[in-house]
C-alpha cells in the first residue's frame, strides 16, 4: 500500500507540474502580447506637449528640434501604431516614433538631415562616417549595394526602408529618421526620404543612368554610402575638404552625410 501511495503521489506531482507549466506559458504569452502592443521608442508625452516642445525648439534650438523623438497615443487606444494625423492632412504617422518634423512644419525633415550632417561634421568634429552613423543610424550588417535610377526618388525611399532590417535596434543607434515599432507605415517618413533623394540627385554625374547605393559594414557597424564614381567631380572636390583637402583620400564608399553637407 505504501508503494502504491508513493506512485500516486508522484503521478499527482507530475500532473500538477505539467499544469503549472501550461499556465505559466499562457501567462507569459499574454504578457508578451501586452508589452508588444505598447512598445515605444520616443519620449512618452501628450500630443500637445510634443507639439509645444517642437515649436519652441524650432525657434531656439534646431538640433534639439531635429533629434527629438516622441511616443504619443494619438487615438487613446492603449497601443502605438500607424494612425492618420489630421494636422498633416490625415497622412499616416507612427505613434511610437514621432519626430518634430512629423508633427509640425517649422523645419522639414530633409532639412533636418542636412542640418544634422553639417552639425556633426563642422560643430561636433565627427568624421563624415561618424556623422552618417549618428544621423541615419548604425547598421549591424552590410546590404548588397544596389544600382538605383538617377532620378527615381521612390526607388531611393524604398531602398532605405529595405535596409531598415539591417539597422541596430538599440536606443541611440537608430538615427533620426526611421519607422518605429508596431507601425506598418509612416507616410511623412516616406516623403522625407524622397526629399533627401531629391537633394542628392543634382550632385550625381548624370552621364550614368544609375548609381551605386548601399551599406558599408566594417565588422562592427555600417553606414549608408554612395559610390564615389557616380558623384560629380566638383562635388568630389568639395568633399575632399572633409578629408584633408586630398581628393585621393575621399573613400570609394562616400558616406551619405559627406554628400548631403554640400547639397
């Protein structure tokens, strides 16, 4: 009888353990679903506070304006996702990564990228490579370089978004233009990327039909670049001022900020 009771106790304990594991897995899944629905990237504030901050920065501190990122639950549904923003003509924006240029029109996004590139190079003393990392983000691996049409801003935008899957997820390494967590799209980010393409295209050598654009990865970090061959000679000479005024020192993979600095 004692042996039988011992077996029954063992079976009961095993059954209880299995039930406990099942319950724990269900609770964990519910928790993970719950946390993913409120995942955010920027500073969590009200829409009014974000707009007020951006409008103040626009007249007092352009770098703060261009580097501020907010998370705002615009429709009060307890989630952060892509929603229509009435102040920008009902364009879709990402609630988990709202930039000042997403919220107000004081300074547009493409100018912000230009100002950040120049600030990091000329004021902060960073190299063009470092400035590109700070402005556009750190990539954790290289992507195959692509040949893009000289005047196709939609293709440029799509390529940058395709490369997002290679970008670091760590805070401080995303740069200042991206689509945040849980968002299917951000039409204002899309528009700004197209505008960056418009700034770049006049600097390219249009004797070619396309140009080489990609990520240069050195084993620890990668940055966006355009191949030197496709940049106009006079722009290459200007970029040389960032490399000791020696055009031979301008790398074949020219960092995006080195090009935008002269746009």
